[in-house]
């Protein structure tokens, strides 16, 4: 797990991480603004599906509405958000279908939980 933080400049805080999960390289960028968060998770070098996520609701803005992996990740993020006093977030997630095993999704959820709890 490699982590890098960009200089914290008001009102945006940025953290970047690159992780390898079961041989899949996943880049994660977490931006925290005063009223919203942006969480980019990609193994495709592009943004993928965009989802507006709050503690109690989610809505796909652009992209695949029928990807069960994304639904599972969203539910876990909502659980993490429900335990925090934090702003809603926009999730950008791009995962390759061929290498996204249930184990990869579970491990990715653990990494994202740490990131959300630590910001």
C-alpha cells in the first residue's frame, strides 16, 4: 500500500493511494471538499461509473447501473459513512470485469473503509 498526500490547501484535502489487490493495480484518489467528497477508484485508468452516495441513498449519475460489484461497494461505503460525521460523496469506480473477483471486491472494500475512516 503506497500513499501520497498532496499539499493540503483550503478547502480541498487530497489523498492518493495505489494498491495491488490480487495482482490488479488500483489507484485511489480521495478529495474532501467542505460540502462533498470525491472518491476515485480505478483499475482502468479512467473514471468508470459515477455514483452520488449519501448515508441513506445512492444514485448512478453516469455509467453502468447494473453492476452488482458496484452495488456491494456502495452499500459498504454507506455503512462507513453512517458511522462518520462526513459529507456525502461522489464515487467514481472503474473495475475490469475480467479481474474483479469477489475476493478483490472484499479486499477493495477494506481499503476504502480505511481511507474513509482516516480522512
